[in-house]
C-alpha cells in the first residue's frame, strides 16, 4: 500500500447529508485521498504445494483471526503471539488436530482501511 487514506465525504459515492441519503450521487473524484496498491512481484508459484484432497463431507474449517487467536493462546511463545509464525507452533497445530480441523481460514489477510466513524473517534478496527 502506498499513501494514506484521507477521509472526506467524496469516498462515499453519495452526497453525505443529502435528503435522498445514499440514493443520491456524488461525482467528486475520491482517488486523491485513497491509498494505492503497488505490485512488487507479479509471479507466484505454488512449488510443491498440493491441495489436501479431503472430501467436503469430511472437511472441518476453523475460521480464525491470526492476532486474536495467537495472542490469547497460553501456549504460544510470547515472542510469536500476534504473528503468522505463532500459528505454526506445535501447541496450535496440536489444538487444531484435536478438534479434527482439516482447514484453517484466516480472517482477514489483506489491507483495508479503518471505518471513518472509528477514525473520527481516534479508534482502529480490531481486524487491522
């Protein structure tokens, strides 16, 4: 991500405060106040990675937030809490195996912006 979000009413696409609310239309260009993405490596190789080939009726998906899960797991080493490396520790893997988990879905793993209402109050979204 390059640049910082500069919140303004233009980011909403509708005229904030208009009598028609979000049914109105704002033609202002929001691009100047938006962060941009820069591709640094367009190549991706799966290497030797292969799908697990677990039938859907046997699949158990565990959704987790990396920071939230690893920060609160008492057996993750303190220096690895809140990190992806914390997920790869034996205590975490053992826990998931005991539950019968076959797949993990990480939430979220991409960049995003904090909601304007949070920023206005000096807060941040937990997911970030």
